[in-house]
C-alpha cells in the first residue's frame, strides 16, 4: 500500500474512473460514492474525480443508467485510475495495455475491477492476481495454466486487480484510508452502512472465511464500544479491562491496523460525527459538542484538528456552489 499522508492534505487527489459500454453500475457507485462521501465528511474535500472512456461522450450501463465522460488522454495527470468491468472480458474497450502503461508511467496506481482484471490477467499471462470468482471460468476456457486468486484484491506495484462488485467499496475505502484519518474512513463506511471493511487479502464471500472490520477481532470490539459511546466516552482503561487486554496491547493494535493511538482514534471518531452533524443538521455548536462527548472546549478542539472554527466551517460548506 502507498504510504499514508497527513489526515487532512493540502492538495486534492485526482481519481479517473474509466468506463466502457455496459459498465457495471454497482462498481461505478462503489468508487464514486465513497469518494463523494469522503469529500462530505472531511473539512477539506480530499478528492476530485472524472468519468472517462476511450473516446468520451455518453456511456450507458446494462442497467439503463448513463454517464457523460471525457476521453482518455495520452499524458494523464491523475493519481489513481479505476477501470470498471462491463460483464464481457472480451470487450475491445477492455484491451487497455497502452492506457494502463500511460498511467503507471506517470506514477498513478491503476485498479482493474472484475472483467477488466480478467482481461489484464489473460493478456499478460499474469499469475497471483485477483478477479471475480465467476470470471475464473473465463480464464480456464482461455487455457490459462493457473487460477486467479479469490481474495478481493491483489496489489502488484502500481497495478491492483480486484474482484469488483460489492468489494469495490472495500477497495475504495482502502484508497481513501491513505489520505484521510482512520476515523474519517470509518465514518464513510458507517454512512454507507458498510459494516465490515475488508482488507485486500480477505476472501470473496463464497469461500466462507469470516471477515472483520479491521482484521483483528479485539480491535473490532473496541471500535464498537467507542461507536456505541460517542456522547459519553468510555475511558480507555475501562475498554481494555472489558476486552481483557493491556493498554500496551491495544495501543499496538491501533498502531498496526489504523496508524493511530486509541485516544486519538476515539477523539477523531467523535469529531467526525460532530462534523457530520455540523454540516447536515441545525443543531447549535454547543449541542453538537455535547452530543459528541465534548462538554467543554469543543470549538478549540475542533479548530486544533480542522484549522477552522465550527462556525466558519458551517458557513463555508453551506455557501452557494460548495460541494
């Protein structure tokens, strides 16, 4: 995975979303909605995204929806590219070796979903890559001497092959986690009602492997306790006692899986909820502070994290033309 940046970057990260005729709407939404909601919950929107196709224009999916796209360019400046599957690995618009090379040559990471991943695996003869389990038959029919992996994604340098479908949300959440705090990522997942965030190594559901939100059961339990106690935060020493852990063990888990301390994560989780209430309700700033476990000094704490007061943020994000 790419090295994680500061929680609230000064620059925005550009994501190109490449679609072909008959694209899978679930996968498009799994990318675009995660980015859109991340922009909503973060004080400074960290992402921009552009719909693209090989030739530009109106592109329709099999479900009857359509998007207006801009054509792919030879010298792309995006940080990331998602290529959406379209149920047909033989589709000529999925023959994208040059496009993939153009992006990776300039340092962009490319995510190939489902059929786009299958086409890449077939064309490259690439082993140890993932695609949707249904597409394994496609590879076998083409005489591949190996089977695709059944994890939800595999990362090989700047190329990530993915199962697609509902796992697209997990993959996009992993991407935003490189550029926003762990609490902000969890808030995006909560808004999407996406209960368990799977890492790339998680197996696709038919395998029967039990998934967790973070990859660690005890850490999952800790976060659930935190989520259930936003208004009246539980001291960390009480949480570790309930979990049967030591403070050091819990801190190690947070560092390993979330790159944060337990107290820091808990505070950011509460601030993320406060930010959501600030931007989407008419509650007063004091009421929001109380609802999120900040009986005193909420505005000062908010400004120390977001570099702006709650009042200023509310005005900024409700101004005409704001996202």
